[in-house]
C-alpha cells in the first residue's frame, strides 16, 4: 500500500520527497535551510516563537526538536501573530511567528496588518510550496509576499537556502530599527531541506535603507524657541514615545516647563495616568479637556504620532487650527502626511527630546493652566452609578486591586474605550491594544503573548462577548501552557459599539448586534479547564477580582453588564470637538 | 502638475509590484512608467511621470524612500533635463496620401521602419508635445496602431 501511495505522489510531482525515514535521515545529516534558519534565530536572541505546523514545514519542525527555541502552539495562526505582536510590545524585542503555506499564511494576514498599523517589530515566517511548484496553483499555495506587500515593512521569498543567514539578519534589522514593523520571510519547502554552506554575514548591508536617530540641531533650536515663546502649549504623545523609550524624557520636559500633555490610545502608559500634567486621551472618546486643549492651543508638540483620523476626526483643516505644529517622528513620510508641520523634526523621540530639554526656556503658562483646570472641573470623565454593574466601575476596581505592574490587553469595542478611559496605566508597555487596525479577537492571544513576555506578572484580558468569541479557542492554549491570565469579560449580549452607533446615529434601527446564542461562558471556560465565575452585582466585583487574582491558574470573570451602557464622551466622526456628545454636566 | 521622478531601484523580481502597489493603494496617479536596467546590472531605473501638487509629490517621494528596494528618488521636474519618448505608429496609407505622409514624417524627423500594402509604420522620438503633435496630424490619415514608451529623462550635465 505504501508504494501505491508513493507512486501517486511521484506521478503528480516527480521531485516530491516522501517523508520516509530515508529522506528524513538525508535531510538531517546535512546542514540544511531549516537548521540555518533556527541557528540564525538563536543568534538574534529569539527565545520563543508562536507557530502552527503544516505540510511544507515538516523539515523545520523536525529541526526545531534539536533547537533551544521554545515553540508555542496557539489554536489559530491569527493568534500566533497577535501573540508574537503583544510579546514584542511588552518585551520590546522582535516577536517571531510561524505558519504553514496557503491557509496558514493567509490566516496571518490580519495579524500582520495589525502589527503594521501599530508599528510593532515582527519577523513573520511562512512556509511555501517547493520552488518548482511556485506559480502553478499547487496544493496550499498562496502568494503571501504579494498579499502582504501593503502591510509589511519588507518581505522576502527565499529561493536559495544560502541566502537564509543574510535574509534573517536583514529581517531582524529592518523590523526593529527606524519605525518598527513586520517583515515577512516566505520559505519554500525545498529551501528548508537544501544544504546551506554560507555563513552569517558580519554586518547588514542595506545601502538603500536609512533611518534617522538624532534630530536636526537647527530644527531643535527652532522648536525650543517656539516652546519658550508659547502661551498655550500642549504635548500630543503617541506610540512612538513608548517605542523609543522616551517616557522619562517626556516627563522631564513637561515637568521642567510645566506644560500639559495628552496621549493617543497608543500613547497610553507613556506618562503615568496619575501625572498631574496629563489631561487624558485625545480623540473620539478622549476627555473633553484633552480635546479642548488641542483645539485651543497655540503650540502643538506632536511626539511619535501620526494624526490618525480617530484624533483629528478626519478634519485636518479644522484640527488645532490656532496652533503652530512641532512634529517629531522617526518616519519622514508621517510628517506632512495629514497635518502640515511648521517645525518638523525627523528622529528618534527620545534622542530629540533629550536634545531639546536643555535648550528650552520655561514658558508662561499660568493662564493656560487656569483654563485647563476649569475645563477639568467642568468636564470630568464620569459615569452614572445606578446600582447596576458599571463597566467603568469594574475597570477602576481592577486598577486598584491589580497593582501597577499588571499588564492589560484589550480587545476592540466599548470595553476597549472604557479601559482606555478608566483603567489607570502607570508604566509604558503595560497597556496593549489594537489601535490602528481595531482587530476584534486581538486581546486574548495578546494576553498570551504578554504572559510569555512577563511570566511573573499579572496579565488581565479586558474583552467583550463579541471579541472574545473571535479567539475563544485560545482557552486551550492558556491551559496547555499554564498561563494564569485573568479574563475580564464585559458581557452585554450585544456588539456594544455598533449598537451604540446605531442608537446614536441610526435612530435605534438596530441590526445584527444581538448575540442571541451566546454560550454560558463560565461553562465554556470550565470545559477547557479554566475556572470561571459569573458576576452580576456591583458588590461582588471586588471579591470576584481578588478571587481570580489569588487563583494560581487562568480565570474567567463573566461580568453581566447592560447593553445600554455607552462610551462617552464622544466626538462623532467628521465633527469637531465643540460638537462633543456627553461631555456636558 | 506633472512631475517626472527618476527612481533608482534594485533589479529584482517583485520590485515593480512594490512600486506600482504603492501608487495604487495610496491613490497616486501614474501617467507613465518606463523601466530598464542601468549600467550597474543590480540596479534598475524607473522613470515615473506622476500627476499631483507639490504636497502629493512630497508624499510620493517619502513613501517611495520607505521601500527598502528604493535607492534614490530624484524629482527631475526641479532640474534641467533632457526627456524623450519613443513612439511606433502604424498609419493607413493610400496612393494619394503616401507622399504627404512621408513629407510629414520628414518634417518631424521620424523614420519609416516598416512598409505594408496599405500601411506605413513610423518611428518617432522626441518630447511628449512633439509626439502628440505628430499623432494629431496622423489621425487625419487614420492610425491603425500606436505604442509609446512613456517618458524617459536624464538631468543635463553641468556646463
């Protein structure tokens, strides 16, 4: 029988190597592409990869058995990318993930786009059909480099195994320098098995690739002058502050100058939430004060941001119209892309801020602060305590009980915005969220990646019943690897954010937002071997959180919240801040 | 306004897809694109004529620079350049129009490269305006087929 099977394959593909003991031994004996790849990953300091095996990766998975690299098996390829993404965000290292050709690679597309939008350093490895079958629509073939062109910083299709050491070197260099991003390496099956005689290159040679570190000295002096002369300055800080570890420099700057700061969703954690100069998040669901400050300021100091439409409402000509703009970013293409910068500075945020700090004079901002404090008094972030379980109350309790060192990952939707508004983040890289792409299903695999990056830290997943069901299968992963993740499920039985929009802007003509057949989440958790607890009353919140935290393993808390809870304040898309909803007292 | 960009890129498979993909997904409008290998076989030069105001061209240039395969982007519209296009035009010809057409070809300094029973194929080089003018003239006789390379350009050497 074995021969018949073998003959069938031979008939289809003369070069097909049946994975028998003989061919296995043959590819084991030589130093092949798979081993070169793993050796290079080890050299780059990779400790673990998130992956999912498949036909074209057999040689690689065989070589993995002899490698020091730990392999984590999530239950979906998309989870592998999200986990690697969060691992990178929390640890500051390059995340590595792996999937087989065809559907495996295609399943990673959303995760790659997610990492690209939020500038996360990833090396994405995909299996590919053997080179001689490329372009023939062979079994499990997709053109993954073609499909991911717009969502990768760079990509490689390896055709010669001897290129592997150079390509891996370049991929890590590209992913982690300048503006970070995902780099994809597509690895055909025969390349994995082919002999490698080349060695690791001493240096990366990429003459066409440049990035800036230090900002232009003249521009920094210009910026210092503008700051010193400003009356109503405000710092607008984003994810770039966290990526470049500029939080401390930024704190020194705003403290020395006594100027206010607002952050984007990506910038949460760059400044401790308790910092007196922090006005909160800016944008669609930001604080009224943060938005009024940006609207009214005479100098906007934008650091590591890209003027996303969730901040500008897509109204670039009506955004911060009274302000001169200083734009500090490592990516020259971000400068002038959305909003014209009066003083552009291309460079690493930390290095630029360090250069700027000694050159600035303290501006006179007391009148500005009086105005800002008045707005804060008038428009605090608040919610109605109505005797029901409020999501905001849960997040505040989580902040109190969870401690400063806890890592929070979120999914996407109302719970994400409530977490951004009410969960107090004190430390950079401790609030992990899908900001640019807004990927439902990101949170749970992200929590897994975060827990691997910080095995001794508390990791909370804040999720909703819609998002959670997009990655619910990862309950198995948490059990398999004994990851003590605490799942905070805001269960309102609806797709809350869409419902809120249909309620506010479509005359309550609700459509496709009821999740009628929701399972009993506690029972689902238990079926996987995860502890679960339903919470219905406000007084149960703190004891439940303490119980979950004290439990040594993964724990799901199913919070029953009302579908009528809304995220406020809200600046509707296409409106300016003065048209904010729910900000008034 | 139309800008001519000279983009020096790696001469590898997939590079054209990276460049054209960038233009299409960011909705920049390519008017013409000509690619060829340079004197260095590992590099190609793309002459891209793109429509847009200075802000669009600034973004196009910056986005092109972000691609790892792009070595250099030069906006030739800011410099003194020599630019040329090559056109091959097949024109309907009759006994009574033949002489007239040949005279016109001569005036435009074109060349007849192929002769058929009822058609002439003409090669013409020059800048865009000259070729446009020639094409307009030939339309009166009837154009059977037309191919143009798109603009290629080179900066003038310093005198």
